[in-house]
């Protein structure tokens, strides 16, 4: 079975190429918030974030919201995190800031969504972070191995079920807190941002508005050209250095040639300091591809360790390294040194593991093989990646092999819309912020234009993947501070309108 690239937190379910020789071999990219970070890195980022305190709770959730038949194991424990330190309380109608959990551990998302924590005191908000079903600890059937057993056990892993979980949980929580009248504001990044936007549209009676950060809700069907994502990754490299762009472009051919020689794979494994011998050049191609795509997502303006510990504007650093070699140097040595900035910035890695999956993100492959079909191609003219053309037939074949399911590439737009979004949402939607940074390759599938007075696009030229949701730092550039201020003002406006409709006092942040 082929290996899927499970890196998209945000978002990666898209079949992608990864191989010069067999360009038809797809793997999946997802809009990522989760990445190839090791368990060690994850623990480190937790330590840094120990200022975020919350209580961990579990809620008995229905496995299937859309049928009434009572069957065995028809519930599971959904984890959620809650902090009421800043909350004004139910009597004063304090708002509830509700994060739509995406494909991974909710505690990891919670500590990487510093924006909510930063602004909760000013708003007097209750913070609640529900985990997405089939991720983290929120496993149906008692364990991950049972939940991920096969297509039958996975069949309740859908965005619709997850949204119904979020709706059910918040309704029950509000009842328990006698907080039925408290306004709920949704937050989400990447796939979580898609969920936040969709939830606002599907459950307008439950939440007054949504901040959907880096949410590629238009990355479906043919709404945006299929080479958008890889072109944007490539542009991020090109804008740093034309030479760097070219070296990476050339490296795939070099890799292929090298791998085909006797002992080539063995030597390649040594060259790239792999922990075990590579089984094929595909493996190293996926590994490189993940690095480039993830770098584009986390090209943040200050040092950060979201997917990996990295310097400010890490693509600039990668290209500096690649460009520092003389032109006579082996192209593979150059790119190895370059991606080491991504995989080994701390200098602590003893060797590299190509299929490190510390998060059990396989759930995303299932989602990619069912609803989340995001067509992706790579055009070799404009891309650092080898040519790859999206082909639904091979995509389907792959999914049948893996899970015995056929993808439904038109379901998401049928269920949530996306085509002609401007006209549609202008008429029936309201109170959504779509925020995007144009360095983020997922921004190409995002909403980048204002749709109405209350469905607005906040776009930053130099922002990356849901940068605005991160905690404020001393190094924030002015444009980022302004973006967050604009978001706060808009959220405040939603709340005031809600309170006024209720005939209550207004609220100034
Ligand atoms: C139901 O879940 C329990 C664990 O919670 C497991 O032991 C049992 O095998 C499951 N039953 C079925 C029919 O899947
Ligand atoms: C609400 O309270 C009931 C009874 O204590 C509890 O079972 C349920 O889990 C609570 N709901 C939430 C969302 O915590
Ligand atoms: C592989 O490496 C060995 C020693 O490190 C070298 O002798 C041999 O020529 C290399 N083979 C190829 C195909 O590069
Ligand atoms: C690669 O080969 C090793 C044996 O050399 C095997 O144990 C492993 O499962 C293979 N990995 C993949 C991803 O095929
Ligand atoms: C390498 O070649 C590129 C163009 O092919 C050129 O722009 C660059 O300056 C050269 N670098 C060195 C170090 O000679
Ligand atoms: C990681 O970086 C350190 C410091 O530069 C180096 O000693 C080590 O060999 C690198 N690890 C790998 C796997 O390349
Ligand atoms: C959308 O409108 C807001 C003002 O409401 C403005 O700040 C923003 O720049 C507009 N976005 C775009 C992409 O034009």
C-alpha cells in the first residue's frame, strides 16, 4: 500500500504527486495544523505553554446523530477542555468562545490558539475546546485501534457528525451552566476553520458568528485551479531566491537517478541520515515534500515551534543554506542541508524517520477518501515539485485499496456549498470572518474577498497558516496586530448586536 502523506492539518488529504518516475502515485495532503513534529517537540511546546490552564472533561456523545436505531457502542466519550477563569458568568450573559477541534489532540490545538486566551479576559469569555471525534482521546469503540479498524468502524468519522457533536455538546453545557442565553462565538483554524464557518452556516441558532482562520473551504471540485496549492508553496521559495527554487526543482531528477543505481537506495539512506534504509525513493520524496509544504504553512515572522521548532521566516533560512553552496556541489547535499533547517533546527536529531506518525493522524486519510476530496496538481513550469495531475480514478483506486470506500468528490459542495459562494452567502449568510495569510499555501482555497458587510475577508500579505490565532508576541509585526484588532472589533460588534436584540446592555472591549 502506498504511503499517504498525512500532513495537512490543516490540514492533507489531497492526493498529490511525489514522484518523478511514477507521477501518478497519489498521496494525501490535508490543510494542516498538525505536522511531522516529533513527540519530543510536542512535549516541548506544551511546556512552553504551561500558562494555559484548563479542566479536562468528558461528555457522552452519540456515535450517530443521524439515525435513531439503538445499537451497541452507540456512544463514546468526547473530551473537551474548559476554562472559566475570565468568564463573566451566565447571569451577565458572558460570551462563550468555542474552538472547533480539528484533526488531532485538542490540548495541542488549545495551547496553539493563544489568541482566544489573550482576548478572553477583555471579553469576559468562557473558553471551551471540544475535541474532534476519532482524534486524540475522543475515540469511539474504546480505543484508536478499534475505531480505526476498518471502513465500518470509521464510518462515523465525518465533518457532519463532528459538527453535530459540537452542537450537542454546547447545548448541553449551556443547560448545565444555566447559560442558555450566553452568545457563542466559534473559532477554528485550517480544517477547524472550515468547521467553524460551516457550523455558523448550518447552526446559526447556536453560534452568533465564526472566526475561520486559514480555512480552505474553496479547495473542492474545480472551484480553484488544482495547481493552486503547490504553486503557492513554490512562490514562497521563489520570492526568497530564484536559485533556491531552481535547485529544488532539479533535485527530484537527481534523486531518481541516484535511487536507480546499484546501492543507490542504501547510499541515499546514509546521505539523508535515515534511521532505517529507505524502501524506495518515494519515501524520501514524500519526506521532502512534507518539509517544503509545511515550511510554507509555518513561514511565521518570528521563531515558533508549531509543527517543528523553527527560526523566523524559515523559508528564507532554508534558501540561505541552499544558496550558500557553490554551484558545483551535489544538488542532493544542498537540499539535505536545506531541509535540515526544518527537520533538525535544534541540532538534536540523531537520524530521521520517514514515516513518523506520533499523532495517529490516519483518520485524515479516511476523511480524504470519503468527503474531503481536494483535487491537487503540480505544474512543473511554476512548481518546485515534479509534475502531477489529479486523477480521480487513481485516487479512488487508492481509497478502495485502503479502506474499501469510494470518495464522493461532490459531497462537500452539496452539503456545505462553495460554488458561487459570493452570491450565495451574500444572500443567506452572516457574521463570518475569513482570515488568511498569503504565504500560506492553503490561502489559495480560502475566501479572500469580502462577501457582505458581515462576511468579511481579512487578508495579510505576509501571514502564514492561521498566524492570527497564535498568541501575541513582542515580535508581532504591525500588520498582524492590526489584523487581530480588526477581528476583536468585529467579534465585539456581533456581541453588541446580540445583546441589543435581547434588550440588554452593550459591551465594550
Ligand atoms: C464495544 O466497546 C467495548 C469497549 O468500550 C469493546 O470492548 C467491545 O468489543 C465493543 N463492542 C462491539 C460490538 O464493538
Ligand atoms: C451536564 O451534566 C450532566 C449531569 O451531570 C453530565 O452527565 C453531562 O456530561 C454534562 N454535560 C457536559 C457537556 O459536560
Ligand atoms: C555508495 O557508497 C559507497 C561507499 O560509501 C561507494 O563506494 C559507492 O560507489 C556508492 N554507490 C553509489 C551508486 O553511489
Ligand atoms: C520497509 O522495509 C522494511 C524492511 O526492510 C519493512 O519492515 C517496512 O515495513 C517497510 N516499510 C514500508 C513503509 O514499506
Ligand atoms: C549559481 O548559478 C546561478 C544561476 O545558474 C547564479 O545565479 C548563482 O550566482 C551561482 N552561484 C554561485 C555561488 O556561483
Ligand atoms: C542535526 O544537527 C546536528 C548539529 O548540526 C548534527 O550534529 C546532526 O548530525 C544532525 N542530525 C542529522 C540526522 O543530520
Ligand atoms: C473587507 O472589509 C474590511 C472592512 O470591513 C476591510 O478592512 C478589508 O480590507 C476588506 N477585505 C478585503 C479583502 O478587501
